[in-house]
């Protein structure tokens, strides 16, 4: 199932999965130049950075048993 998590709800979403024993992954699909401009520090979650155009080739790098939240700059790529 795909659920929508708004930025203001992300911390609670991460905590709910951690409490259930399923640590969350935040998949950052921004480009390297975007990461250089604004980075994310993992706090209670695993951070994986894969530029959007590489995601199809690297899906095997993600653990299917972990919940994944996708992060981008404006929200279009995370859809």
C-alpha cells in the first residue's frame, strides 16, 4: 500500500514504524547538486540517497520489508 505522508507528519510516521520494530527508510531522490544545497541528517531512520533516474536500476538496494518514505525537493518526484 502507498500512503501519503506530509512533511509535517514525517517524524510521527518514522516513530510509529520504529515503535512497531520496523525502522523506516527515507529515500532521497534528489540530484547530487540538490543534496549539496540542502542535506538531511538521519535521526531515527536510515537515509538512502539515489537520484530519481537511477531508482529503477537500484530498487534491489532497498529492503522490501522496511517502510520507505520518498523525499524530493518540491514533491513531484516523490509522488
